[in-house]
């Protein structure tokens, strides 16, 4: 293909129905495959990233360790590992926990409509962040994240609020 980024359009059963340029899929709010990674350390803390200020949506907001879209022919685990290196400069074995569909519209007219595969991995290493993707990082306990999201919801991405609730219920 060319240098454009494409997403995998799917039906609610996660069966591929086509490919579309990423920005167009977000403009049209079409359901596409995505993934979210949570990295946990030995202290049971979750590695959060603050999105780079240059991101086209949700700049500067806190979110899970990394997330993105699978490439055509790439497994969920392969995609998660690739993006973990690209965004956070780290590696970890990942396992898939669950998946679900969500819709999150943004002020700029784009909408995330994703079938999101949530994965977890374990590492005690601090990331070496890619400044084009990530402004900062921090480790937080799940309970502290939950409390902070209630107190300061505008500091977190729309999808992380949804995903974290499902993740927290999954680990509780």
C-alpha cells in the first residue's frame, strides 16, 4: 500500500469487511478493529501515558499504556507489541483479556467507533517514550486511577474512561 494509515473495518462479530484510510473511518464513524494495552508492574501499578500535545485528537490527555489499530494481516498480539515499542520503547509479553465495542465522538468532528481488543502485559521497566506520540508517563494503582478519573475526568481520554471501567471490573 501507500504511506497512508489504514484501519480494518469489521462487523460486530469482528469479521473483516474492508479496509479504509484511518481518518476517513473516523470521519464516517465506521466500526473498525483496534486494541488497547495495559502494562502492569510488580507493585500492581498500571503504566499510563499522556498523549503528545501534537496528536490530532485528545492531545495531552492521560490514557492506557498504548493503543492503536491492527494492520491488515497482523494479529492483535503482534499489533500490541509493535505499538508498545513504537510509542513506549518497551517490550512485554501480552495476553488478550476481552474485547468490546464503543463509540466516542470528539469535538473536532471525528468519532472513534471501535471493536477494541484489550490486552495486558507485565514489566517493571520505565518506558523510553516517543515524543511524537507521548508527552509523559506515570505508574498508578487501579484504585487511584479510578478515584482520579472521578475527581478530574477531563484529564483522561474518552476511550480510557470506558476501557478502564471494563478492565477494572475484569480484574476485580
